[in-house]
């Protein structure tokens, strides 16, 4: 047992997950100093949030990204942003998050600290807190590894009337900035690519930007964060749901030269690559320019663009009007073969 | 790619987690048929639960148990019961659960189906539903594996006045049945032990039993489900919190001969072994018998027993009055070396 006693101050050991003294110490010396708040500090079986008025929205996401840290973020930032954004696209402001950590034996406690710090920073940016949590330790495998699962409770903005049934041909599709940045960052790190201009994950909490859009008075009918499966999957789902077609303008898609270059090297269509700080919005035609101005005046929407429109083509499809003047159908991706993107 | 096309109807492949067509098919042909309900069926980014009146309680747990299936339950039952019980011991009735599934490539879809079915059954028993979820697939490792994370939203029973500050010497400690059954089952399965009488996990949702106790009018001051770290950890935590000591009666501890025998074989103290269907309650002395009768009339409390009392010994400790007439201090376990108990 001496190895445990010696090593437990620097790395995770199995006993950190055993529910005993060492787990208490992990929580008190690592989790609470980073994430502490009146809800979490009680260390009860759950957090009493009290009364919440308004329509409650509930969501969850698991995160298995490899590597755990990457340019623009880490698994902690991803976990907070993913859940905050799922609430935000439902028109809801986050009230509280839960965080469950499954960590491999042998993981450096300094890495755990960095990731918890990042969770805290992202939660601060989103104006929310981790109210309750859980920690489990699993056996060592190929090295250090961590899986985070967040759930979130939000309250719906009363003025939001998001309903795909309200969408009509002519409505515009808007996105708040460059696509494919998260997925291309992860894959570039894994492949060891280096570019002149650094490629960075776009992971960011979008609730502030979305609140600005909702309170602008623009007639917003749909919002979704195009994560796994990218813009293509989100729009194929939308076409199915609303029963109308979508025409995307390739020339209008915000795409940095570095992301375009990385996608070409890997033979990937940026439309199918994950985003973690982007929101697709469908807005009434008359409000498109105004929405664009609202988004562009927010730090997370400076490169917002109108990228397409709803059409009455049948059957409902997503079509891309290419730069070369052609048209192609954007199919629903079958499923990425590359795991652990988020 | 033919192997993926051939195998994806029988086992999990990476593309099941890719956010594309195959993930849609997994959700529509496996998840919704088992767990479907009006919240989940919408397949939105989150579930709109609507207005909830009363104090809201929020909790989460990750489950990494190995093996995934065991006598008396499986990881699905465990995940639902764990979260329902965390709410219940806070005095809250479950409103909705979230379920995040991280599954290894190569896992049989028939196993996924059985576990989802078990999630559904346990949720039915608890009178709640999975409102929202997420699925991720990770690379194959030592075989099939699955990690489930549940979060739960509950509403606190208004008559509950659980507060360790109200506890006074003389108050009684009650448990609703046999201890150490879950942990000893998992370890016995792993060790390949066979006993004349089968040993089974006690995993069960306790909200019904706890509701009966709360509405009995008995003066309940504290409840906790002694999971990881067992009764010893829960009571050491309680002693610290309330600043009083606890005297446990070894002769009163409900322990089946099989569990006692298994613990002896493995050299474990049953007080430190995990339970997944037990609740420790602290009740005013005058109400102890009445509480016992209430618990014993419920299917999950037939073997309920008064196992100890609060004393004014200082400093606050947990002491065991042994069958042999001796006394020993019950220390807080350092941390189990055996991972993946729950």
C-alpha cells in the first residue's frame, strides 16, 4: 500500500473513487477550491435549488474527447458549453449544472485541477454554476483519460416561440460564425498537423448571444447547435422536421482558410464536422438583416452570416448552391468513423 | 467498410456515436422503443418539463460497475435507483431523469436492449421517466463496456424537516433491511464464488418507502443511502456533521448468513460495503417503533431494524457495541481498493 500513500497527492488512485477518506480529500482539496459555491459546498446527495418560476428545460451530454486539452479549450470547457448551448437553443437560460467525472487511475491531479478550473471559467462565462456532482475512478488503460457528463436545468425565455411548424419558404438561415472549427482542431491535433495560422476550437457558451437574439424582437423560429455531424446533420434533421427544403450558399459559409485547408488534407466535408460554439438560426426573411446586425455586435457573432434560405422544393432536401454555380444534395452523414470528437 | 455495414445491426460500431444516420437509427430502433415517452420522443436538444411547483432538488451519479449485469440488477437499474435514491434521501420525489450512455464499440445491441429495458422498469417502479439523453461510442477495449450517468430533478416534500442540527442524543438510527448486499454480490460474481443461497444486489428505488416514512408523521431528522463506503462512511459523515457520537449495535445489524460468509471469505467489514437499496434514517426516540412498523409494512422495508442511537460521547465518533460485549471505533474507510462497485 505504500505506493498509494506516496502517489495519491500527485495522481488519481483507485481509492480516490472509493467513497472513503481519500475521496473526501479529493473533493475538499481539488473540486471545492475550483468549483465551490453555496449549492456544491454542502456536499449533500443533491442540491436544493429552491423554487424556479417559468418553464423548466432539462438536458444532458457526455464528453469523451481525446486529447483532453486542445487549442481553444479542453473537455471541461466543452462539457459546460455543450450543456449550456443545448439549453440555449431551446430558448432557455441555465440555472444550474451537474458534473459527473469518470477518471482513470494514474491521471495527474494537476490535469484534473486544470480541467476543473476550465469548468469554472466556462460556467462563469455562462453565468451558471455546478450545483451537484459525482466522481468515479476506473482502472488505468492506455494512459490518462477522463469522461465528463454534464446535465443542465434552464428556464425558458417567455418571448421565445421556437417552432419548426412556423417556418415558411423564404425564411433565412443564419449562423454566428466559422464552421467546422472544433472538429478540425481535434483532428489536426491528433494528426500532428501544423498550420501557419493556429486552428482553435470554437467551444463557447452561447446563452448570452442567443439571449441577445431572442430579445431583439426578430422573429426566430428555430435554433440548433450543430455539434456532432455538423451543419449537414442539423439541417437534414431540420428539413425532415419542417417538411421544407433548404438551399445553402456555399460562397456564404464562413470558413477560415486554415479550416478549409485542414479539411482538404483530411478529405472531410466541413459541413459534416463538429462545432461547439455555433448556432444555426432560422429567422423570418424580413428580420434577417436585423438579426445579423445583432449577432455581429456580440463578441461570439462577429463573423455571423446568412448562409441559406428555406425553399418549397419537394421532397424536403438540403441543397448546396456551389461556388462553381452547380447544385448538390447535402446528404445526412452516415456516422463519423472518427470517435471522441466531443 | 463492409464490416460496419454487416455488423451494425448486432453490435455497437463507432458510427453509432457519430451524430449521423446510424445514431438516429440506434435511437429510433433501440432507445425510443424501450424508454419512449412524450418528453424523450421529441428528440430535441433538451426536454421542456414545464412549470414545477415546490423546491427543486438536483443530483447526478456516474455508474461504472463491472460486470454490467449481476444477480438482482444491472447497470441500468443501478443508474436509475442511485439517482432516485439521492433525491429521495433529500426528501424529494423524482420528476424526471436524464441518461447519458457511453458505450464501447463491439458491445452487443442485445445487451444494450436489456439494459435499456431495465432502466425503463426501474423508472416505472420509481414512477419517473427519462426525459432527455445522450449517447457516445468509444473505442473497443477489453470487451464490452458501458458507463451510464444519470441526473435527476425532484421536488421536495413540504413536510420534510431533515436537518442534522435537530438531532439530539437518544435519537435512534434505523435502516430498512440487510446491509452490504450490493457490494458483496458484485465481488462474489467477480471472484466466482457460489453459495447455497444466492446473493443478490439490493438495488431498488426507495422513493415510495421514503414517502411512506415522511408522511407517517414520525419526526425524521436525517436520511442517507449508504452506497460506496457503506454504512461506516455514511455514519462517520453524519457524526462529523451533527457533532454527536453514534453507538451501533452489532447484534441488531441486518446481515444475511450468505453476506456474512462472503464478507468473511473476502476479509471485508460489511459496514464498509456498498448498498444500493438501503436508507439510514435518524428519528426521534419516541417515534422509532412507529417508524419501524411503517417501514416493515412496505415491501422494501420488511427487514427494517433499529441499529443504533445517538449519544453524547465526545469527540463525535461511531462506536460499535459488539456481539461479544466489547466496543470498537468504526473508522472512516480510507477508500476501497476494489473499483467499479457501482
